[in-house]
């Protein structure tokens, strides 16, 4: 899975659950996925201080390929392909 600092707090179980739920597929382009993305990023602080309760919940996580994850965090929200 991805090695970004904010994903290191996820348990192996959370990573596996997201990978299986998303069928090993990048949710933006359909290529094989290998990195977990926070849909609403931790660095944005989440919902008015409540982020600690939900930021790492499954509904805020998705599987992306490296190209789409990189593109998402560098200005292209639609992905990298």
C-alpha cells in the first residue's frame, strides 16, 4: 500500500478492508490500486474538529493507483491517467 505519512496510522486490517472493498482497483481510473487515499484529507482538518472520529473510517478511504494518488495531491483531482 502507499507510504504517505498520513496513511501510516491505518491498521493493516483497515488497509485490507479498503483493498477488498474496492476490489484492488483504483477508484478514479480503474487500474490496479496500491495506495489508500483519504477522500477528505487529514491536512484539511476534517469537519470542525470532529475529524478524529471519522477521518480514518472506511467511508472516507478509497484505493488509488500511485499515479492518481500523486495527481490528486498535486492539483489534479480527477486522477493521473
